[in-house]
């Protein structure tokens, strides 16, 4: 069969090329880029300013869940401070569920440049995911790395009371019992609002539609604020649950691991360290002894709860300190809620290698 040869004039050829280029410009560009909290099964997309989440867990399924809208605007994060009830219905309920269901993996997420560990205090009321706010708004914690602004970030939050002079002019005064990261309720010379703590920022992957099998180093760590009952070596009920979850992580990921692991217990400085108790002992010496006993108790619990584990747990009580919240100490700070970050239980395990993206 003879091939038919079509001859085009220069003008006709120009018009065809112009039409093809115009059609290509009008074609929808498929954006396969996504964010991931490294070391977790949580994947995120941002579409027209809205945050969507999908869960891809290779242990449970080879297919990801559909992209689902979750609340991501920190300004819309509002609660009733008396009841603790969430006011906004813009996706936050699902947001909390996603975060809570994957909290162990989030807590063990990378401590490298991909993000920082979210604060896992036992007195935190809320854990959720939102987009990092613009750094221009000083009322909200933002990514120190400006390239991270707008990226999904894990936040923890708690209801706090602060001196009204610290809030006036910076936050809005609420006329009802609704509070938020930018709004407070006035109570005498105090103000009640939500404090936010960012951590575990997501890493950006450009134009990749599925997770790959890259190996990443993941450190596991337990880091709890005010984990012990007052003047005791026993954990609080909230800390007990976090400790149980931590034990499970060790059993799952460290069956063959070896090495020394420090169990660190610290105390905050809430009164004169040189002041003497009724027993005649200096307060700083008492807190050192108590922190050592607490560390020894936890180290013993770890050994008894993990038969067969080869890790060597070493108790280390460090007594009074302000290293976890610099400057938050007596006599400059007398509010125990502000010094709470210095009352810690920290157990940092060696890095292990896991699949991730």
C-alpha cells in the first residue's frame, strides 16, 4: 500500500505547532509530591491551602488509605477551657484520631534535620497535626527553618494560665469561655489560653507517588514531663500508659540490640536549693537523692519487663536542673507549670534502621 504524503505550507505547519503547544499548556499537571513524617506511615498533601492525610502502613496493607481532609489551620483550633471540649468541627476530630492512633510511631520519628521530637508531656491535653504557620505571627510556634513553613507539623497543646501582662496586646481577649492559640480568657490578673509545642515536622518529597524502600535511622526515646507522683518513685497513671507503650516498642524493635542505655530522672528548681527541709537536709540534696531513686526504680522496671533483652539500663539521677527549659527556675520563676519541663524522665535508645521514605 502506497503511503500518502501530506504537504503543508509553512503557515499551516506553524498553526499546527501553535495549537499543540496551546493544548499542552492547558493539560492538567499531575502533582505527585507529598510530605511524610519520616519513620511513620503518615503521608500528607496540601491542596489549595487545605491539608489532606493518607496512611500507608506496610505491616497492615500494601495500599494507602484515601486522601482525607483534616483540620490544619491553627487559628481554627478552639476549645472551651472549662470543659476541654473541642469547639471547631473543621476536621480536628479526625485529626486527633489519626495522631493518637499513630502516636508511638510519631514519638519515635527522626530527630535529625527532618524534624524534632514532639513534646510528650503527661499533662498535655491535645495532640494533633497542622501546617506550620507563617513566621511573621509571633503568637504561634513556627518552623525555625523558613523552608518548613507551610509543612505539616505535629503539635501538642495544653491549657495554661499566665500573667495577664504577658498576654495583653499580643493575644485577643475572649468574651466567653472559648480559648485558642491566639485568644485568652481573663481571670483576674491571669489569662487562660492554649500553649502549643511543635515537633516532628514532615519531609517533602517532590513528584513521587508511592513510598520507596530507603532505609533510615530511627532513634527511639521516652521523654515525659512530671512523670512521677509527688515525692514518690511511682509513675502517674498517664506516664504508666506511655511507659507501657515504650516497653512494647522495645520488644518489637530491640530484640537483638545491645549497649548501655541511660535512664535519666531530673527535678526542677522551685525553691532555694540551699534551703533546708525539716529533716535538716538541703533541698538540692534531697532532690538529687529522689531523682536517683526514681531512675533506679525505672531501670529495675525495664529489666523486669524485658526478659531476654540485651540492653543494659543504667540509672542516672541528675537532681535539680533547668537544662530542659533554660531560665525556668527559682527565684525568677515561681510557677510550677512553667518549671515543669525540667521535671523529666528520659530514656534514649540506640538508633536502629527501618524502612521509610
